[in-house]
C-alpha cells in the first residue's frame, strides 16, 4: 500500500485467514481477510474479551 502514513507493515497467514498489521504515525491498522462467518464469530469473542478488560 502506498499510504504515506504507514511506517511499517507485516502480513501473516494464520490458518485460513490472512492478517495485515500496519504501523502508522498515529496508531495501528489491522486488516483481516478470510471466511466471513468465521471472522464474525472471532470478532464477537474478541470484542467480549476487550469489554471484560475494560471492566477490570
């Protein structure tokens, strides 16, 4: 990607999914490609875990 904000990036295969992490000047961008239904389920689990961390 030719985005001037991207400082560093990496792409990794994780099973049947592909994860791309980009380091930006003001944070991170994470892109996940894979089976839509599987990703929706994992996103719900990840969201629940983040909410749990916020309450502790």
